[in-house]
């Protein structure tokens, strides 16, 4: 992609050179020798300046590297997505709600068949010559969309030059007893599929609460909770935001919101600016209430989608 940009610049130089020559109204063979030499010198100088500009741009910009390639299968509503589902698109984004820096509409490559194949442009260093390129180690959102919006998503860390990685979306999750909990998750943590979603587990939470929060039902220290601590003269509200990963979370993401209320008894809770719909990525979410506020209650919400 960056090579195309270079080609465009070179074409500009050539056309500018042609334009300068065309501005001299006299035919070349009728000009005095010294004028011709002078004109040729100007052309050389202008070309040299243009080349210097090109060199300067090349030195300042990142050097293109072999693309990263992501590929895999997509399952939506427990049905495999085939090349015929041309309404399904896979995009790479810097922000979950931001523009695409790479995209692959299903069926757009005959070679890919029923797989998607997404190329992520790579450069070696900042500043990026191509604004849609990435650097090794960048975190990108990979989202699957259809006509109804985002259906599935994942976080991808850009690999080394030329890296190829398989990333499947929404593999069918078996729920034989129809209780809304993946059977594999139930067997892994509880030994069978017998517990119901409302069963109280060893850590005091229900099975459903543990599944959604990603906590371990057998560990009394594994709980989703909002902590309040002192930070100087003010309070600091914090909680752990876990990434949805592992058995039972295929194709799902975990989200969090921090809410507050000045009258919890009335049940009126409000989301805090910049602290709602946060994607869990094993990070600590912190919020420092303004010192001017009076006493308030805080609560965290967590869900899967
Ligand atoms: Ca189940």
C-alpha cells in the first residue's frame, strides 16, 4: 500500500517536470544554446529538489513490512457463515466504534472459500506513512458485522512481520440441558451439568453470576466486586475487568459499567461518563469521584455479549 503512495509521488514529479518544459513557448531547436542550457539546469535543480523531498518523506515515514494475515471461520446463531453470506464483514478497528483500517466482506476472495481472510498492513515505526497501517504490538479490535451491527468481536495484538494467525468467531457452544450455561463450562467448574443457573456455588454466587463474571465458583476469593479505597483526601473506586476467554466463552466478550446513585433506596442509578460499556481486557478500572460531590453509592455491572 505504501508503495502505491510512493508511485503517486513520483508521478507528480514527472508531470511537474513536463509542465515546466511546456511553459517554454519556443521550440527547443530554435532556442539559443545558453538558454537551453539554463532551462535544462533549472529542470535538473527542480528534479533534484523533488527527489530530495521524496528522500525526506521516505526517511520520516515508517517502512512497509509484510502484512499480518488473520483468517478463520465464523459462526452466528449456531450456524456456520459461508462465502454466500456477503452481508457479513470482518473489520479491524483501532476503537470498537471507530472506522475500519482493514475489512473483508465474506465471499470476496474465491481462494478463501468459507473462511474470512483479513490483511492488516504493517509498518516498522512511527510516524505511519499509511494511516491504516499498524505497528507490531498494537491492539486492534476485530469485529464481525452483519446488517444488524456488530455480532462478534475479539482483541488482536499485531504480530511480527508477515504473521499469520487463525482466529475463529462464535464457534457453536453446546448447551444440551438448555439452561443457558455452556455444558463444557459447567463440567469444567462444577463437575456436571446438574447445577441450575440459580444454584448457589461454593463462593456464595449463583452459577449464572459466576459464568457471566468469569469468576471461579469454587474459590471464595474469586468474586466480582467494586472496591473503594482512599486516595489522598478523596476516594478511589475500582474493580477488575476480566476478558471473556477460555471454555464456554467462545465468540463472546465481557463488558462492564460503573454506576452511581445518591439515593440507592430509590433505585435510581446513573452510568458514569467514560465508565460505561467498557470491554473487559484483564485491566483494572478506576474512578476517582470529584471531591466536590457528596456521599454516593457505586455499583458495577457486568455482562456478556
Ligand atoms: Ca448447560
